[in-house]
């Protein structure tokens, strides 16, 4: 019964965190808390591969292995939920990628303004359905493996295998492409790779538990059942058993997709209806050159909700009026400081910023996304401010002249 409460505990913890953040927002002091929360959330996401790889290696160590504890199962679930959320973020970013066959745009300084969607947006629902079913199967095997019927157990295991196969196909699909939408591709690669390792670990744990249970059985098997018993205990033929289960699960998934208006070949077209990737069949035309550089992260962040980003005045940039906030002024002042005292480092940082800032800014098209950028940048703003007040004799003067006629 203890295991059955674990999903409820996880949901309760998530609800408490959300209520705390909502209360902070209503009370008016939530922006700094949200900023720190998002930073810790990003750090947690970056730590997921370490945990997943450690779990993967430990599950395949030699000798008999005990079933994972409820704490380990809970951590597995938390990591899986985070990875599913990252996959959904990847789907959102993928929707803004260039469609197959469209012309890309590059800036004169060399930065790319956009990139191709790695999964055909018209068929992305296929991937979402498969990944969501994978999460359901994972939860079943993680908490209820010993309580469900054999059919549910086999179907859940098979869905995890399908997700592992999907991850392998996607990773090979995007491995050698240089024209893809960088952020959606990285989100997909990161989440699918970690999910695949986590699912393999869970299948191995389930197989270990099943093998231990079979060894304890007092039933004397004969004939064909004895053969199946040996296969289950020794693992050697287990991949073939998974393969036998593929067809009914695929049939169920395809029927669900047909109900949602998808084509029966949507899983295949998901990869084929793209450009510049391994399995793409639509050629990519030459890119179009764009003049100027219209998008910067800080500039876009200053266009969020007024209550959040707090614009202080209008500023001049390339002869155009733009709204500027304190964060934008501080960031530009820090760049000005680097340019003055450390030109080589400034040149390198500027190169990295131009290379990755442009494609990321293409995804910031709503006030809410601009608000998120502002919150993520808040710790960096504090760091920039600390350096300015440590190095510069009159830091506020340097800050205030940014995006004005006084800037030399």
C-alpha cells in the first residue's frame, strides 16, 4: 500500500509548489522568487542525465539485484515528468521552426535567423501520443507492476520499447544536421535520450523482479511452458518477445491517431516531411540573406508584460525607438565595460551571443515567453550589477547612458 501512495505524494508536492508560486505572484514579491525558482529548475534539469546514467549503470551490474526502493521509484518518476515537460517544450519550439522546403534566413554577420523543424509539425501529434502513452506505461511498471494483469504488463512494457525505438530513430535523424532549429532539436535530443535510458532501466528492473519471482515459484513447468520459463529467467530471447508485442500496440496507437485526424503513416511522415536531417526527403533551398539584426534576447525580454519587466524609458537602437528596462540597461552596461577593458573576451562573448541569441529570440514571440526570459536573466543581471559596482567608479552613470545619445 505504501507504493500506491507515491503518485499521490508527487502530485501533492507539485501542487504545493504551484500554490506557493501563485501566492508569491499575488502578493507582489513573486518575480525574484520565480527567477530563482527557474534557475534552480534549470540546474535540476541539467542534473537529470547524471542521475539517469547512474541508474542505468547500476541496473546492469552483475549479481542479484533487489527491487528499487520507493524513494528510487519516486525519483525516477520526478525525473521522467521533468523530461516529458522538456519534450513538450521542444514540441512548442519545433512549431516555430521552418517547414520542410522553406528558405532559411541568415544575417550578414553569419548568424542564422531560423532553422528547420526536425519533426514535421503536421504529424507531431503522433510523437506526443506515443510519449504520453510511454509515461503511462512507465508509471504502471514503476508502481503497479505486481498488481496489474499480464496483458497490461506486456502492453506497458511494449510501449516503453516503442518509445526507446522512437528515441533512437530521432537521435540518428538529427545527429549530423546543421540546419535544424537548434533549441527544439536540443530539447528533443536531451529529453528523448534520458527517457530512453530511464525506460531501459525500468524494463531491466521489471525483468529482474520477474526473474526473481519466477525462481521462487514452486510450479513445475513442462514442455513449452518450461521453454518459456527458461527464456524469461535467462533474458536471452527477451528482445524477440518484445518484438512479438509490437503489432497490437502499434495498431492501438494508430487507431487513436486516426480518431484525431492523423494519417496512418504519420509516424513515418513525422521524420520524412522535414528538410536537412538524416531521414528528410524534402530538399532545403539556399538560405536568404537578411540585413541588420532585429532580435536580441534582452531587447525582446523588455517587451513582456509591463508589470513584470518594468520598462523605465524609451531607448535608441540602430536609430529606432525601443522600450528598455533596468535589466537591459545593466546587461548593455556590462557589455560596454567588457568592450572597454577586455576587448578580446568581449569579441568572443559577442560571437557566442550572436550565434545563439538570434535563433533563440525567434521563439520569443509572446509576452509570456518574454516574461520567462526576463526571469531567467535576473540572476545574470545581479551578477552584472555586482561586477559593475566592483570595477566601475560610477556604475550608475554607465548604466543610464545605455541606449541613449550619450553612449559613445
